[in-house]
C-alpha cells in the first residue's frame, strides 16, 4: 500500500451504504488534518468499482485479495441487504483472512452481520442498528448483542450501531490512538458529539408487540395503547381482561416476556415521545396526558430508558430547523 502511516482498510462492495463508508473516512481525514497519521484505503472484491445502495459508483484503491500486510484497522460497513452480504462467501473469506492481519476489526451498522457470518463475533459483545439487534441475536446466538449501545469495544473487535454511529465509533478509535484532545477537536470540526448522549433507544420504536392470539391479553393491551393515561393498575387490567392478577402476570411474561407495569410504562413513553415531537404543550401537560402524572416521574423514566430528559428529547427530535423563531 506504499505510504507510511496507520493503515485503515475500509471494505467496500456492491450494495454498501454510502454513509457507513464516508462517515468514518471523514473522521480519519479530519484527524489527519490535525496531526494524526492514518492511511485510509478502500478495498473491494477484485479491486472493482462498486455501486452503493443509493446507486452511486465508488472506486477502490486495491483488491482485497491483494492485501498482504498488517493493518491498523479493518473496517466493514453495512448494507441494507443483510442476507446477501452475510451469504457472500468470497467477501466473508477475505474479511476473515484480513482480520488476522488487523490490530482492530470494526463494523458499522449491518456490517456486524458480515463479521458475524465470518465467525469473528462469536463470544463477543457487539452492537448493530437497533432495528437489527434482535435478528443478529437470533441468527448468531454466540454473540452477546447490545441493542442500545452506540458502539461497543470488546478486545480487538469494535462494532457500532446504525449508520451515522460509524462516526462515533471512529472518534473512539481516534481517541484511543491519539487521545481525547484530538478526538474532541475532530468532533468540533465535524459539528458532532464527542460522546453522543443517550443510547439507541431514543431513536427506536420499541412498542411493537406481535399480534396476540390470546383474547384476554389482547383486550388488556388494546386498553393500554388506546389510553396510556388511564387506570392500568394490575387489578384494573385483570378485571378488564376477565382474568386473575396472577393469570394476567403469567400471560404478559409468557406472551411478551415482560411485566404489565413495564408494558404500561413503555406505552406511556411512546405517548410522551409523540407529544414532545409534535406539540408545544408544557411538560406537566405532557406528563398528565401520557399517564406519568408529574414532570419529575416522566423525567426519571426518560433518563432511565433513553439516557436523556424530556427537554433534551424534544429539542433533539422535534425539528430539523435552526431553532430561531419565525415571524
């Protein structure tokens, strides 16, 4: 690969998501502008140009098959077509081979499925996009999947959550190599968080229970979703469903792997999030309408579940505008 510096091999292939590639590359580039010594290299199967998931053509610097030197980081971006990449045996073979030459192996988003299919995540804790976490855990039970982490480092393996979190992961790599000051400088220049507050839960839609065949349970669930602020004590829910409190608790655990109280809180969280995203009501009104009762109870639930208070959630998700009042 010629030039001196810490070699960073970014694997590209047909169908790769563009931001999974360019986000980390920009972090390495800005780090170099401030004194780092990274040498990013795009490697593709056969050295061919590739076409991203959005239809953009991208050239490669080298064929994966021709790489035969040690590298600092081997980084595998993801693709929306998870099944295809996880079944691409030539790609997996080269990723597996190159992983033995790498000091660190990293993935962005669904790139975790490539590492998993190559056997590189067995016995490791790993992250991926929140919408893919259950699938990763199901398909690869030897992996300890963290569905909320923005990125996870476990030994030489570093995995990140969805798409833009590749930037967070790469800032972490820069900090490990060159210290927090340089990483902070890079984050400021890119206008991103040095350490993003909260986890993936703040971006996910978590209250999606499967269709219930159990009529009593479905009755209880429908009542909670229709009116999260209603009376959903165990006794009230059991009476509504026509079963005992003990039977209701058993049905929740058996069918949903949760408790009635936990389900009610999740429903109230979803209602509160929607109200914060779409309206201007004061926090006490949002708390009352969503069933939390008081702003403090709601704040504790948000911090516990999302890692951010309601005020910060509203500021982050309500609008992409500049925050300036309109006339």
